[in-house]
C-alpha cells in the first residue's frame, strides 16, 4: 500500500518523468520489492519512490488525459500493455494486469465506455487513462515497506550533495528533494530552434499576421483559430504521423465530420462534411508522400518473426570479418541481410496465397537455403510462378514519384491519389496475407537485431551519419510505422475535396518578404507555389542533448554530469550523436570525464542515438520485450543495498573513452550488468 509513514533512513529512488518509461520502472520496482519481501520473510529496508512529473503524474505530457480524442495511437490495442505479466484472476497489480485491449473491453462491459476490437487503434487519451489505471494499481498494491510519493513539478537541476546523495531542485514546492538514486525518463524534448526554424521565427516577428509553430506533439500546439484563421491558407511541413494529428485538429477539431457516402452518391466512399471553419491546408515533405497506412493487423499480440538472415550470429560474423574495431558499414553489412528478410517474407506470402501453407513451407526452406548460400533464387521463384514479380524496392516505395516532373498540381494530385489507392488496397490484404505489408512489417519485427548492429557505436561513424541516419531511417520511418488505414482514408477524402493539397516531392518552405507570407512549392510540380499565412512543423523534434532547452538538461551538460555520446571510428574519426551517453544495461549515466555514475540512470528518448528507437511506449502481452527488460534491469540495480555504489563504480572502469569499451554486443560497461548480446538473446519480440 502507498503512504507508509516516514522512516529515518529509507532507500530513496527518484523517477523523473511518469510517462510509459517511468511507469515501467515503477512497476518493476514494485514487483521486485514485493518478491524481496516475500523471500526475506519480513519487511526489508524501507524504500521511498519519488515519482515526479511536470504535467500529469501517471500519464506524462504526451499521453495526458485531457487531450482531444482524435489523436490516435499507431499500434493495435491487443499489442499494447504496461504490465509485465498478464491477468491471473486476481486484482490488477504490478506484474499481473490487462493489456490495453483487455482493459478497454472491461471498461466497455462495466462502465459502458466505447468498445474497440483487438485490432483497432485507441485514441491517445484512452491510453493515457490506461496508464493512469496502471499507476493507480501500482500505488494500491505496493508492499508495506515501499512508500510512493507523487510530486508534480519540473526538475530544474540535479546535483550531488555533501553526502553523495542527489539533490533535485524543483520549480514548485517543496523545491528541493534528496534521493539516493535517480532515473531520468524525461521523454520528448523541447529543442532550441535550428537555422531553418530561426529564419521562420524571425520572419514572423517582422511580418504581422504570420505565425510559425515549431515541431511538437500536436496536442500541445496552438492550432486555434487565432493562429490559423478559418478560410486562411496554412502550410504543414512533414507528412509523417504527426501530420495526421495536425490535419485532424484543423478539420474535425474545427467541427467537421467524416461520413460514408451512399452507394448512389459516391460508391460508398468516405467524404468530409466541412464546418466552414477549416483552413486550406498545403502540405509537403521530401518524398511528397503522406506516410502510408499500416496493414490490417492479422498478428497475435505474441507474434514473433523468425529471422533467417539478419541474425545475431550473422552480425557477429560480419564484425569478425571487418576486424579492427568491428564496426559495421550499414549499407554493406546490414542492409543486404535485412533486404533478404523482407524479400523472403514477400515471396513466401505470395506462394502461401497461391498454393497453400504446405507449398509455402517447402518453398520457404528452399528459398532460404539459396539465399544463405549465395545462389540465385530466380529459377525457384519462376517455378513458383513469381518470375515476373520483382523484389521489394524500399526506395521506390518511399519515393514513388522519383524525379518525375508534373505539368500541374492537378496531374500530381491524380498520381498521388492513385498511389494512396494502391497503398490502401495492399493494407487491406493484411499483415500476414498481404505480401507487401507483411514484408514491410519485417522492418518493425526485426528492430531488435538492427539495434544490435547500430547501438553503442556499432556502425562506422560515416555509415552511421551518412547512410543509416541520412538514407535508411527516413525510408524505414515512412514504411514501418504508418497510421491506421482509416486515417489515410480520411486524408484521401480531404485531398479529393480540395481541403488538403500536397505540394509535391522535394517541397520547399520559404519566407517570402515581398509577399508578406510563407511560400510552399515543389520544384517538380509546375504551378504548385502557394502562399500561406501560417506554417506548422509537423515533425516531432529529434533528441539532441546540446539543443535541449530543458533547464535540467542544460544544467547537467553545463556542469559535466552528462555528456553526448560520441562514436569514434578506427582511424580516430568522431561523430557526436546528440544522445545522452549511458552504459549498457542497466544504463548508468556517463559524465563529462568519462566516469560511470552508478546511482544515476537514463532511459528512453534522452538516450536516442546512443541506442536506437527508444521512443517505444509500451510492452507487448506475452512477449519478453526489451521495453520490459530495460525497466527491470534498472529496478534491480536501483534496489541494491545502500553503500554498494562505490564498490560498483570501482568494479567498472573509472574513466571510459567516448567510444565506449562496452559498445560491442555481449560486453558491458558496468560490473554485474547483463551484456547487451545476452539480453537480446533472451528476447522474442518488441512492442512499437
């Protein structure tokens, strides 16, 4: 239970940030502390957990429970859980509780809340409510020796006190807290403007009537009618997931509705009924393609893709072949193996659809053997009737317009709608039965192995910055993490009705002083130039330790308590990633002098670039995910007895170089910490 009376010398753990990552650590602390008490047969040393958030305790900022319901998750509800174990017939509690889908079904049955099927997508606000439920059940079922103290406020500084405890400064009462261990789980950052953003902001300062909004969660953007007046033209930079949130805020959020047209009126297609308060939306991006739809889900929550080519052993072999630092070239060493995984699933699915599961299994074994041996699979594919079916071309899918020049916006619009129609048709086939969407789902299913290649300086610096970040990640983001089909159908309706206009490939956004407005245009679409009074960046800011405007981050950097992670190459070349440097599990922070801080941890988005794809916001039911393992490792380490920090620091290197000695799979920078390779070996899947 929560609310234990204060004791003289409890172990105090501060968790800064109460979104999914913070809750995951709290849940595992509760599970581990309960088990510890049961094993001891008596109450162990007292533990106090300070659970700190500036927005909403138990949900955080992005998932807060007062946001509008048109902001939607992009993972089906059956594949999302925050409990590290499933229901067991007892009360919801740490280690045993429902998935998001099960919780929503129960709320429908008991409270009459809207029902959703297991393969539906929930509004973000409902996930926030689920997180609040998880937090509440943790608080209600803590063992008697654990006290949970919620603290609403922003941590502005973190320093060590005279007794080596941490002192946390807050912008609200009690203004100063003490803790023995601190977990930084602070989520999405607010960055200082980059060069483009400064240019746009400067333009708005000297140009009355114009507005520029930097990238952020759409729920926190000023998308009101003062900023974007009805009937005005507004530009949107970026066509990813956040674009859909902004689009809906400016349409449904203005009172418009979508309805299915009668067969006689439009073949049953979706149409938008405007309220009259909408702006005209002009959107664009590098590709000119709105992020495609995720395939109709056909996978069980515990589905696990069996990798045949991009495996841990294959990466180990590639590192050994490279010699020296063992760092990989993503384009040469990793992408070909990933492409084989994608093509294999693509062709096997085709055979299953045409000839049945037995034929598909036979084909799968023969096809895999040919690929693994380096032989030509062409004759086998031809014998299966697939000789004219080309492999999956990721670049062509992500850049379907290529260098094509369009004679008019109308010509581009028709091509765009045709691409969207085809994408929706492929998505409707599903993530198991649809050859294309099942193949693209491999990008999501195999993230853990890609992490083995990339994390902790696993790539050569030039490969990390040039190919992985510059070329692969934009394609991967576009093809692996799409919105629900319904969102793409809504966009298609808005494009058809002229409410949304996509400028075209290579969209340029400029400040036009002569026109007193922003200019949006595609160099590949003749006549596409449009002037807009407001410009919205619909891209979530990339974590960058040195651009983060958080007072806490700035203080930690200025005083050398943290440092950016730097990848060093075999010839001494360096790349500063912008990620906060941490050791491998359990993710101790590394300070500016290269010293490991055994009582300070960082998890999730702040460590992006040191580790890859840290924005995962849930675990998956029935799967031992990395999300769960990360939280558990920190919980175990944070609960170790007081007075052992110095011993652990002595056991680890006193100073480590920017290119960590523990950056290779299977190694660790902290004594008694499980190696990354061992941890991944135990995994069967990952949430997204």
